[in-house]
């Protein structure tokens, strides 16, 4: 019997994932992550834990080194940049994610942000609430060009939705040529995508290569009428540079579901910039995606504890022990 910690805030005692884990003979404890969690509270939560279903806690080498029983970590999502996977591997801890588990949710949400930005929906609703009656012209998506940065499951799910609206789709990616088979997508270099796209939508993982990828020089390449959409990771965008680009008319605006620091700090450069709308990291948060994340996450925990993880992302580090 193993002791399993669950920190993902939408998973609850007695739900399907909890029943699955207990049905396999394990004990569970729920410690939902709300807001920021300091390292000492993470260490305390992990005490006596064999495996954990986690959200976006900063599971650093220091924190992991103080969890001697821990054998498996499973992210109830796709991104795992908050976990030091190399340190975990050296400690014999498998780290898994759930690829594609919320792709449909993210794709639909991305189209929602595109439509809201194109038709100034947030500005209109805010104006009406304030007592005015905004009547600015919007733009149709049909005939415009969407540029996707990244070609993972969510980006691929965006393509048919964008095509249904009559958009042209470009993509820049490092996936092998053999995977670039969708005839509805034209694959280009980042510089061409930035210069051509009316909407730039970020779907790539946060890595050393992509951190700060969209900086002042990137915004200078974009159309002055372009809109940036980010449902991936906040740190991919240089936030002061984005704020400056929108404020000075370098680009038209941005709709951000993710930011570098969450919740958004009071002193963030993104605050009070006309044309920038920040949402509260909701792209993957549908009832359907949450249910799938809980069930698939529980299945992966059991598989990892049995020594047969299906979605381990740190196998290389485990093998190098």
C-alpha cells in the first residue's frame, strides 16, 4: 500500500480518481494548491508520500531531496516546467505528464480568445458595465492568418477549428518533418510567421530555448494590427516588452491566459494597458478535461508505482543513475 498526495485543486476526496487509487489499495490525502506554496509547506505535504498527483507547484531539487519516500510524480496536465525532472530522475523519481488530455479544451478556448479579441468583446462588456455603449468595428476571422507557435496536441486541435472559420494557418515547430503532414497547415520559420500572421497563438512548451522567445525584437517583426494569444506558459513572453509594444502601437493587443507569475501581481507591467486582457489560466479547465485529467492521472500513478509509467518525461535521467 502506498501513500498518495493529491494537490490539484479540482480533485476531491471520493471522486473517480480517488476511488480508483483507493480501489488499488492505496491511501490518499488531498492538499489542494491555492495561490503560491512556499518550499517548506511543499516539503511538509510530501512527508511520508510515495507518489503525488500535482498541479503547478515548484518541485525543485531541494524540495525533492527532502521527500525520501517519493517514487512517482504525475502532473494533471501537459506542462511540467515546474518540476526539476533531472533532479527527480537522479533521485529515482519518475515524472509523468498527461499529453493531450486537455487539447480540445485548450483549442476551443483559443478560438474563444481569438473571437473575443477580433470583436472587442471584453472592451464592449466592460464599457456597458461602466455605463457607456461601445460600438467599435471588429474584424472577421475569415480570410485572416493564424500563426501557431508549436505543434503539440492543442495546436493540432486548433487547426480544424480555425479552418472552419476560414482562417489560413501557419505553424513554426521543431517536430520532425514526418509529423508535418496536415495539408491545412503551412510550416514556416518563426520570422516569417511573425511577419505574416494576424493572430499569433502560443502552444509550445517552456524550455530554455523558448523562455523569453517573444521579446521586443519579436514584437517589432509583427504587424501593427496583430494580436498575441498565449495559452501555453507565461514566461515564453517578455511581459515588459509586450506591454511596451501594445502601449506604443507596435502590435494591436494581447489575450493572455497565462502570465509569468500567477496570480497576476499588483505591480505587473501588464496591468492597465489598453489592449491587453489577462485571464486566470482557464484554457484547460473544463469539466470534461478535469475529469479526464483525474482519471488518467490516477491510472498513471498506479502504473508508475508498478514500475511501468506510460508517459514518463524523465526516462533519460532515470537511466543515467
